[in-house]
């Protein structure tokens, strides 16, 4: 990666919403290439300097409230799709005629000149990206990796752990379907993990992945076709064999195993979904010349991804597990995996937006009613409200009422502190406390707090 530093004359890239998972990763990638970075975030407006913001500040990033005050010296303003048209930073950039670029376009520009591997899909893409990057790292290929979640082994020296600074020719990035920005990338190789009606209906989602598929110049590892239209493999042993999944394996080991191409893979995390993730990552790595044996050796040491079935310790006798799951498929995978390993679950979930909750409501009700077993209990926090003009007519109480009507043990809790009290109160009667949800930085803090109590 050889950026033109003269192009911006050391004037910073200003990132609106720099504390978010995607924007903080881009900030780290820009810093790694020698660019100056500044940023704003609504959390700073509320006096909440998260651990991510502190790490960015420690690397020299100038942080501002999201009031337009930080834009003046910028060479360009970088925004995500979450930034509304009336955002003060956007207004300030327009007044000063400062160029505006989308986060995905900026990342695509930053990765030009590298051999790009892109990981897309509705579920699992952060884990697949992390696993593929770890495999390439352990194979000695020194990749650049830009992910949507932090890898535990890369959270060192005050860095944002979702980014690996590499000097090799390969780059692995997670690309996002939620705002259709994955279509700006032109990767050499790609994974599409799966597709479900999350941000769009199923027809729109499949059409979007079709566009992405056509942008890939080389092979596509296509979980949509494999999952929706099973077909015989042209290679014996191509599909993974899963001899040790389910309750019996998990009860004795927080992990999973499978065989592929005659090689035994042993993962330090449980779940059939993680077997699928590892299989995708190993196959992607073969396109960089990495053998299955080398991939298996690498994945044995994979340290895991933050907020992806991340264990924090014990609260009483219950293990505390934190997961980013926010749609029905991801929540079901996390709940069923933890339940298989530890028995009854007490969980707290925060919906990450009013629009997604409204669209996913029928699927959420059916999913929770299906996965919750005897002894399980769910506490639902208010929707994470980042402001804007969202329709707030469908809310957490709507979900709670629907689940209670289905016979589920479900309760609304008003705050994170109330959620902590509720989970502690039931911790003696369950095997695990599960913290679920996206966007809210208070959720991982809650998991850490529970594990210390």
C-alpha cells in the first residue's frame, strides 16, 4: 500500500462517527499508512469517551464533538451511511467546500495496489475475515486486515484491534451489505457467507450479492449457493465433516472440530456456525497458496473475536458470554451454542435501531420462541436510540408483549444497571449469562461488570 501523502499535505482526514466499529477501523488503517486523522462522535457530545476513542486519541487522533468544529482543517470528510444529511459536520464541509467521501470508498482507495480478498454476507463475515487474516498471518504472508470486529490477538499497543498492519501483498477486508457499500470493492477473491432478510428483503439481498459477485475477478466462495442449493463437490472431502458438534461435544470442551481435505481442524470456539466460518476462511486462504494443514495449524491458535461468543468469566456459577448478535440468525446461533455448552441461559438483548426492529419483529418473535427452553429467560433493553427521524412506534415493549403472549419468560428492563441487577438475581439458576446486541458500547461494559461481580 503506497499512499500519496503529498495529496493531503498532512491535513487530516476527518471521520464523522469515528467511534463506530467501521469508522474506528478505517481510522486505524489511515494512521497505519501515515495519514493524519481527526474525528467526531456523538458519544463525545455526551461526555462518554469509550475505550476505542481513548485508543485513537492515544495515537494522535484529534477528537471533537459532532458539531462541525473539527472539520475546518480537514482535507476531506469521511462519512458512513449512518450520518444524516443534516449532520453538523456535513454542513460545515459544504460551507468550506471540503470533499466528502463514503467510508467504503475511502477504504477501497486505501487498499488499491494490494491483492484484495473481500468477505461479504449477512452473518459471520467478521469472524471469517478475522480467521482468514489470522491464517495468512501465521502462514508468513504478513497481510493487511481491516475487519468489522476486533481480533483479541491484535488488541495491543493501544491499537484498534480490528486492523492488522501488514507489509505483504495481501489484504483481507470485511465489506458491508447493510448500506450496499460492498459494491464499491473490486476484489480478486471473495467469500459470500450466506444471505438472509436482514437489512433488505430476500430478493433485494440476493440481487445485491449478485452485483458484488460480478465485481470479483477471481474465485468466489459462495455460501449462498452451497446453503440454498446443495450440489455434489467435484473434490472428495470438499465439504467439512462435523463429527463433534452439538451438546455432547460442547459439554466437555468450549470448542469444535471438523475434517476437511483429510486434515483435522480444531477450533477454540464452539458452534456449527464457527465450523462453517472456519471452512470458508481456510478455503479463501488456499487462493493465497496456504495449504489446509497450515490453515488448521493456524486456527488452533486463533484467539477469537471480540464480542463473538467472548467469555468474560463467571458471575456466581454462571459463565458470562458477550456477543454482537443483533438479527434472528445471529441471536439463534449464539443462544443455541451457549445453551448446548452450559444449559439454561439468561440473556439481555438491546435492539440496535427502530427500523431494524420493526422489519425483523416477526422473525425475532418466532426465533426467541423457538430457541428459549425451560429455565431460559430474556431481558430486553430499550432500543438503542442514536437520534434522527426514526419511527419509534414499534419498540422493545412491542417485542416483550409478543413474546409473553407466546409463553416466553421475557421482561423489559429500563437501563443497563437494571439489566445487571436482573441478571445477577437469576444467575444461580442458569448456566450462562448472555449479553447480546450491536452498537451500544455499554453492552461489553455490562458483560465485564457482571464477570467482576
